[in-house]
C-alpha cells in the first residue's frame, strides 16, 4: 500500500510525475481512440475484399472448367465433322472413334446414335448404353437442332452410372441430320477438374451438382455433399450471400457461388471467418503491445534518452536496410557513436562484426551455388549421354522426340525419324569379340553424329546396335539425302566384316515422316520408322526405306 500511495503522490503532486502521466495518458487513450475505428473500418473493408476475391476465384475456376469442357467438346466436334462420319458405311469412322477412345482415356465410352436415337456403335464393349434409345434425351434433341451439348450429371444404364455426356450432331450422306456422336465421362473423373488454387490459406472451391453432391474441389479432402449449407440453399434460390454461415465441416465461413454449364453445376468458393478476422485480432494485440511499450518508454525515458537514441538507431536502421538489399560491404562509422552511450558503441561494433560475417557467408554461398550449378549441369550432360558412343542416350532420345513432336504439332510442320541398325552386328561381335564390336559401334555412332551435326539434326543411341536420327520440324534438310549420306558415311569407315555378304560393315535404315496432331503419339512415328527399317532388312540390308503418313 505504501508503494501505491507513494506512486499516486508522485504522479499527482510533482511536476515531473504530472508531465509523464499526462504524456502517457495522451499516448495511450489517443492511440486507442485513433486506432480502434480504423481497425473496424479495415476489418469491414477486408470482408468486402474477401467477397470480391472469392468472386475472382470463381471466375478463374470457371475458365479452367470451361477450357476442360471445350477441349473435350473439340474432340467430339472434330470426329463428328470428319467426312467418314457422313458415309453410309461407317467402318472407317468407327476406327477413328476407337483411336480417339484410346488416346483420350478420360472418355469412358464414345457412341454413335442414328437419327432415330438407336445407338449403333460403342467404343466400350462394357458400356451401359449399348441397348439404349436416346431419342428423348436433351442432348439428342439439341443435336437435332445442330447444337453441341454438355449435360449435367446423368444416370446411365441399369446400374445408374453417374456420368457427363458431351455430344455433337452428325450429318448423313445427303447433308441432313444423321444422328449424334457422344462421349461419356464418368462423374468420378471430374474429381480433379477444379484447380488447386483458392482464396486464402483456408479457402476451398467446390463444384457441385443441383443435388448438392460435391463433384470436385480445390483440396484433396472434401465433403461428399453440401446440400445442407446456407450458401448452397442460397444458390438454389439465387439469393446473394454476404453473411457468414457454417460450412459442411461446421466452420464459420463466408463464400460466393456461381452457376455454370446451363445451371447444371454450381461453383462455390469459401474461406473461414477465422482467417478473415485473424489480422484484426493480431493487429489489435500488437497495437496494444506497442501502446504499452510506448507508455512505459514515455514514463521512464521520454526526456532523458530520446536524443541519445535517435542517432544510433537511425544509423542501425539505415545499415539494416542496406544489408537487406544485399549491401554486405556497408559498415557504420564509429565516429557517429562518439557521443552515444557505451551500449550503442558496442551495438555498432556488433553490427559491423555481423556485416563482416554476412559478407563472408554471402561470398561462400555464391561460390557454393556456382559449384552446385556446374555439378548439376555436368550430371545432366552425363545423364543424357551414352557411355559407350558418347552420343545421346535413350533418355535423351525420348525427351527430344517428345519435345519436337509437340513443337511440330503446334507449328503443323512435318517431323521425321530415321532408325538405324548395324547389319549382322551379332556375327561381328561373335567373330571379332565384344571389344572390337564396341569400337566398331563407336565409329559408326561418330559417323552418324557427324552427319547429324552437319544438317542440324539430333542423333542418339536407341538401344544395342540401333541408332536414331531426328529431323526437327522446319528443317530444310531432305530426308532421302540424309539417309543416303548416313549409308555413305558408314561405308567410308571401311570396317572389315568377314561374316557379312559384302565383306564390310554396313547399316540399314528406315525413315518415317508425319505431321503430328494433338491426338497422335510419338510412339506412332517410331512404329512406322521401325517398319521401314524392317523392310530395309527384308530387302537385303545396306539400304534406306522411306515412308510417310
């Protein structure tokens, strides 16, 4: 009690006590009165910003889903507009359907229904639609009006398989409506069409059907249904949702919704209120701490230390800002601390010592990063080079062919592949030994690589005694000329091969050329080049066979 009485008397009867008490009270109450209204305003503004950002997320997610729908619709449209689709005999058309079905694994089934709605062909023999008449279905009716159509979730077949159907009209040989082509995507395949971006750390985006069943979400784990949530009920009634609600997991949240796909699906983007309110409480807490510190500092140090602290602190702040920007060579001049307290001089020395350490550490880190970069580059080069021949290995070949295949598809330019096999190489190995065989393969690979570099091509060891040369899209080199030069370059090596009919080591080659499309695979080009190589061997070896698609 004596301490309290003494403090009260000091604060009320002495000039120094009154001064510090008044200054502290002004800082404390003035700070609270100025900060609290601002924080409340900022919190309201943050909620408005959150609603706006949630709508922006919905728009972006809608664009992602639309791109997914457009991609599948383009596939269906492409097949429905093929000339073979209008032919009376549709065997060729069905072959194209099977090809797309194999390449587009997302399609559970592709089927063709004639103008009466009877399904005449399925790519999936186990499909639930094989004996169904679809004349009364909305997508068939839309097809009769020459419209493409994407359904919502439909129950198909006797087992009520949940699916989405993409359809497009097909003309007959007279240019009239001849039926529809449709692709079925199982509802389970929709699980990952919603991208993983959302607003905030606790934000989630749901894609649900009109029954509230969640089809996909931006998170890996999500509820099976949101039909009982306030925002889904608001979406059914098309009411604006601005108030917080309990989501499917019982978490207080705010969210927005958007109907898509002919109002068959609804996108819902939400974020927890705890995340929205967290900055308000954190700021309130830290402001309270700051005000308390200011109160204490005002009470004890406002008069005696402010001038002594300003200079050193300013120097340290400037130095810290310079260090943050990477200026590790900066040092604080000790003369600036000549009239400061001893502690500030020691702090200045500690700062300069820290800067010395950071500068050395930075230099070491840069050197380590450079060493790591060089090591990684060397490892990558080794990983893509064949250990025996020194040219690209199979991994290099696969990556380069896939890259050039995509580039040629986008540019709509031809891509060529030449597969090369050393003739009677097993007999050469058996007769001369594996060391001689390795040396011979190195010489052949060197000749092939030299020819490839001459024309700006890419050479690699495909496997065993097989080599490959890729002619990139846009190359002005003639494939036939290249093939002849490859045979000649190996022939000029004049490698003795007593077990070969010609008495010298030779090669056979097969070349294939095609213009890639998004539905084709690089494997197709390899298959045709391999067939051409096989023909060269069948026709006597030591030659090149060419084929184009």
